């Protein structure tokens, strides 16, 4: 074999080895979802702290935007302790327990297990929403939620 052919074969071999190493590096690397994404460990979202923070944001936005819905009144703590023994129902978000309006137990739907990152994204979206969008989130009927807060889009079982 001539010197030129050996150099050509050697150059091709080096290129092949470098290509193979490059392919292995890119294919073997973990994806963001494999390591928890955004540098966080995967942790379940606690319903109580999430709903407390959401309620605080709801009340803040209701006051900022001058919304006066029953949902807003309940988010701001109004109606708790009201008598519901007669025909007057409790405000949206409250329930009648022993003829007294109390806050409803905040929990996720059965089978819905959001993680902390889901809750952060939802609360950030609520906090960033303007009055025009927030009006849909606090109305008493046909209330909507931002897409970022739809952890479990299925119907309750």
C-alpha cells in the first residue's frame, strides 16, 4: 500500500471514530425530563399550601380589579361564619356545616397528583394575568381556569 492510501484510510478512520463518539454523546445524554427539569427534584404539590396561596392571589386580584363576585368575597374571607340555616346559601367557595358557612376543604381531584413545578407555573400565571383575563377566573358562573392551572384535565371519577 502506498503512503497516500494509508493516510486516506487513516483520515477516514479518524472521521468515523469522531462521528461515532459524537452520536454516542448526544444519544446517551439525559433529557431535561429525566433529571426533573428546571433543576428541581420531582415533589408532590401539597394541596393546602397551594390553595392558600391561590386564594391570596385571587383576593389580591379581586381588590386590584374591583371585582365584587361572591367568589371574590369568599376568597377575601367574607361570609365565613355566616348563618346558613335558612334559605340563604353560603358564598361560592364556602360550605354550610352545622348551619354555619365555613371554608371548603381544599384538595385535588382523586387521582390528580400534580408536582410542585405545576403549582409554581399556575400561580405565576395567575399572578401575571391582567384584569381582563382574571375576570373569567373569578366569576360566579362558568368560571374558567388558565391552562397552566389545569393539572388534571379529565372529568372527576
